[in-house]
C-alpha cells in the first residue's frame, strides 16, 4: 500500500427540482408552462411543482428558466405568489426530480443544507479526505462549513464549487478562504452564457493559481463515453487544455456513475493527462503570491530542477505542505512525495504532478533518503543514471534541512 487515493464528499447543496411528476410529460415550443410550489389547482398537464420556490430572489419577467440541466429553456411571462408562468422555447420531456435553474436569480437557501451536514458527518466517520461544497457563493458559506466541522476541520480539505454568477463574483475571496476550487461546468454552463464558459474556466484556474490553491475541473469531460467506448476529438482537446491551464485534477461523474464504459473512461483520461503533462502550462502559476520563506524555497527547488534538467523532485514531508507548495509552481518533472503520515498521503492524491508514497522515516536523514531511493528503484522501476533535486523539511519545524542535487544510480 505505497500509494493512496483520496476520497471526496461532493455535497448536494441547495437545489430546485421538479417533484410529483409520475410520468415524463412532453413539452413543445410555445407551450404554456406553470411552475408552482404546491399543485392545489391543476390548470393543465403542463403545471409542475418545484421545491424551494419561495427562496427565489431576483427573478424577473423575461428571464430564463432552465429545466433538466439545460435540455429545455423557458421564458418567464408572469410572476405571482408561489406561481411562475412561462413559455417553452424547446421540445423535450420533463420528468420527476429534474434540475430547475433560474440563471441570474439568487436562492436564499444556505449553501450547506441539513442533508449536506448529515452526509458530511457520515463521510468523516468513514475517513474522507476532501469536501466539495456545492454552490459556494460567498466566503460566509465556507465559514459556515468550517464552523460545522469544528475540530474536524483539520482532518479534511475543503473545495469550493463555483457554480453560479454570485460565486464567480466572489471567486477571489472564496479561493483565498478554501483549500481549492472546483470549476463545476454543469451548472456554470446554465447559470452563465455557455459560449463564455471556456473563458470562465480559464479565469477560475488562474485565480486558483494566484492564491496557490488547487483546482479541479468537472463535468462532461468524456460525455460521449457514457454511450461510446471512445472519446470525441473535442473531448480529448478539452481535457488537455485543462491540463495546460494548470488544473490539478479532473473529475468524472456521469461517465463513471451511469456510463457503459467507466473503466475505459478512467484509462482514457489518465492517458490524455499524462501526454498533456509533457508540455508546459500557460504559466498562471507565475502570479502566485508567495507568503513565506517556504514558498521561496519551493520556487527555488523548481527553478533549480529546471535549470539542471533534473529527472524528478524528491520531497520528504510529514504534513504534505512542502509537496503542495512545490506543486503550485507546476514543474515539468514529477514530484515524488514521501510521507510517513497516511492522512497527508491521501490528501496529496489530488495534487498535480505528485506521486504520493508512504515511507516510515528513519531518525537518520541519509537512511531515509536511501530508503526512498530504494523504493523508487525497486517498486517504481526507475533505472539508469538520474538526477534528482531533493528537498526535506521533516527533521525541523523551523527550516529546511537541505535542498540538494542527488545522483540516482
């Protein structure tokens, strides 16, 4: 068990969905659609109940409503108490428990729902490593989650999912207050202009890089592979582009949960990423605001490794902090991060270019490095003469023991 894969709880968040629809109902263009809180009086078969309608703020006549993740678009014609009259622009089927979005409107529900708290508590009991907070709109949403976690806050890393216009507006504050951000392209593509989504993604990754935070890109990475055994050319380019922009991780959802080819999806994703990582990023990391001497040491180790054309950077770390900040500078060579802490090891699984490896540290520095090199030689099959930059901070809480150039034979 040298390597470890982290586990993330992705919260449901405050959602608005259709309810009480026993059978899918066909919708045609120009149809009158009525959205109500409760179906006391049925005006037509095109009247749908939606939950949490009373929490909507800022909806206007002429505004848009999106059903089923953008499959059907409605235009708002009239608004009254607990009732929204619309006209359909598209053809499709409306089924039970389908997403309903009101682009530009605000939902006054808390980002952290009662169900989310229950799910998070269950996850922590099972030893999760990450929490993705859905529909994170302000720093206050993160503060609420951290208050709920209490002493457990140090056991998990918190990722803020940016999914609407309010979250975009507060992206810098959110990024600064979180361990990382997730570019949740599903709802973002509905809540914003979908033609602007590539720019939004790039800007969010750039924001994460500026604050030294990890970024995850999610949704429809390999959508065609839900039904097809192979990706489209556009999907391959989309995945590679996220790597070039500096994303730390890519998240599959429907492809592996309901798709026909889940294993093939993961294999394709891995291969595309490994090939893309051979190229340099767009260097958004150059905007990283260094905060401490450790950040300077991390930057120095990457510059040194690049200058001497090192084959890898070897890091000895207890908390994972050193490996994380080295990764922020996006080195072209891999980072082999050795840690004697299982929890730290799991959390490094989401950090780009890092191979997380468990190693019981010796009290002797040279013995520990020797053990690390033996693992690389015997378990990772690294052969031949190599040149490594080694940085260690495990034998002192105050300073780095050394940044060294080591020959690996």
